[in-house]
C-alpha cells in the first residue's frame, strides 16, 4: 500500500529503549552530582572552625581559592580541607579542634602569611565590618613567646570562644585529678611543649600528666590569661574548681583537644563573640 510507513523491527525497538534508559540514568547522575553541592548549603551543615584571621564566613567562602597553602605551612597539621559533602565549602580550609587544634606553634601564624588572597588576614580592609565582640580588646600574649621582647600574637579577631558545655563531666568540677596521656595512646594530635622543644611539636600521647586536680585546659592553653581555674565550692574537706574562660580567649581549640574526658567537657563555639556580660 503506497504511503505506508515501514515496520520497525523488534531489535531497533530494543536498542531505542536501551538508549532511552541510559539517557535517563545519565541525567539522574548529573542531577544527583549537582545536588551534592547544593544540598549541604540548603541544609546548613555544621559550622566549621576556620583558621586564624579568617574573614566572616560568607566573605571567606567567596575569597578563598582553595589553594591549600595554609595547610602546607601549619606545623601541627591542624588545617584540613572540606570534603565533597561540604557543598560550597568543598576544598575550603577548616580546623577540627578535638582532633588537632591550632596551638600557634608557628608563633607568627604562618597560615595568614601564606594566604595569597587575604581570606586569612591580620588586618581586615575598611570595607569589611568587624562583628561586635569578635575583635580582641588587646593583643593576645602567646605563652611560647613570654620571654621574648614582643610576646604578643598578631591576631585582631578571635576564631571562636571556648565554652564549658558539659560541666558535669569536667574533672576539676568533680575535684578529681588526672594521670597519664591526656587522650590515650592512640591519639594522633600534637602540641608544642616548651619544656620539651621550643620549635618542634610532639605527640600528646608522648607527654603524660600527673595532676592532683585536672587543669589541662588551663595550663596547656597557648594564650596567657585566656582561661583560669577558680574555686567554686569549698568545704573543710575538699575544693571543687571550675574552668573560667576570659576575654583573651581566641578560640584556638587547644582546651577542647586536650580535655581528657570523652566527649570533651569544654568545646569551641565557632565564630562566637565576647559579650560585655562575660558570656
């Protein structure tokens, strides 16, 4: 019959069906991959502790080119790069204080010096505002430089603020001491111990403690007068102590890293600011 279309063979039908299915699977894969970058932003995943001198979060994410220079110069390998689940934060530097805090072993804050874009900076440009309570009231004094002519740390804004988030777990508040490695023999974190080596950090597991009352968060804090131990209960038989965070806290995370209880009794609140009421 003239004008009729030729019949489509079963084999061609099967090939067309397979091609369609492959296209659908490929499209789903592309959409799924793109959502890996969108969903973490939409869902507002956990805030990250940024390295010293970081701009406010939105400005930091916009200006950081993810070059990794800050990672390479950190003497304790405290700086990590965001993984794929970080969304727009993939490849962006952050610090996981419980695993490895910034103890300022470099003295001069090498990550800031290494940053090529000003994402980490000693001094914000005038067009960037400073959040109230984020700016240090005075230059923090670095314990590691206490005997040098200029002992202060060139850091204008804090990274965060330490909080006693689990006071019931704090050994000092129970009047208890501590003996042995702070985090056990498997812990991989490192710190600079001035009595051991001025420049080279050593594993925390190689530095055991012997304290009648646990005060590791106080003694190991690299910043002078950032945290102190105060008596809060006193009887004829005993004293109970409480770690008190002061305005000089820069939020480096050493107190969180060194706390021997699990999970830590004291933690860093990312981007937290100091309030006039001391909170």
